[in-house]
C-alpha cells in the first residue's frame, strides 16, 4: 500500500474476524512502532503482546471503552520507559507520552498496510487504567502503560469519510 493512500484510508476498526495474526505479522507491526521518531532519539518504549483470551476479556475491566478487545485476535500495549524518556524531573515534564503516541500511530498505520484492522484505546493519562494495566500485567516500576492497540482482521470495511478541512490551515498569518 502506498504511504499516502494508507494514511488517508486508515480507520479505527472495532469488529474482527475470528482469525489469528501470525507472529511474523505482529513483529512487523511492532518494528514499525520502533521506527517512530522520539525526542532525542531515546526510543523510550516497550511493547507487550497479549493474545490470551482471558486477558483480552479483562480489558473491559481495566479500560471500559476497550471492551471490544474481547473479540480481538491480539492487543499490543505500548508502554513507556520512565528511565529512558527525555525529561526534566525538576520542571515536571517528560516526552514519554508524546514518543509513545508516535509509536502507536506507526503501529496503526502498519497494521492497516498489512490488511489488519486496529483501534487505539487510551490508557495514559488516565490514572485508573494506568494502575489497572500495570497491576494486571505486573509491569516493572519504571514502565508506564500508554495505549492499548486492539488488533484483528477486519469484519467490516467502512471507509474513512472526507476529513480535509482547508479552514484549519493558516498560511503565514492566522
Ligand atoms: C488517545 C486516543 C484514545 C482513544 N481511546 C479510544 C477508546 O478508548 N476506545 C475506542 O473505541 N476508541 C478510542 N480511540 C479511537 C478514536 O475514537 C478514533 O480515532 C476517532 O473516533 C477517529 O476515528 P478514526 O480512527 O476511524 O479516524 C482513541 C483514539 C486516541 C487518539
């Protein structure tokens, strides 16, 4: 799939066929995540792949808007490494979520390019889902779950409606 075509046709997909995703395809998708840009090229991310049916069912408890993960083939949890991200503790800022955001978007686009359907479900900055996911998957202290990418072969083929809005573009002045 050509890059621009993929960017403009990607949609969130929440209904999936009952079909597994091969390890090779999951690795290609995660590789795309690892090619995302990051502040100071710190690449402060880790990826947790979940295929276990009981765990997939449990997403509705950890983040209720991710309930459709129970019918997915797999979930990739994009996590940030607090110890690696570019940050200033004294000034209370960190690029961790922004970097994980870029990785998440790359994963969505790679999934689309490989014929999968995917939906980004938020974890960070919601404190409840962060704690729930951290606890359920026993993540180390320095690892913060950022997003849930729900994946499967799509069971519907709805198209992306027109979204281009020239009124939101400002040339030289507002
Ligand atoms: C930060 C973030 C959090 C999101 N969380 C959820 C979610 O919890 N559940 C869900 O079904 N979709 C979630 N989405 C997907 C959005 O609803 C979706 O991207 C939006 O409606 C636009 O549709 P599109 O992805 O098809 O272009 C999230 C998207 C982002 C970027």
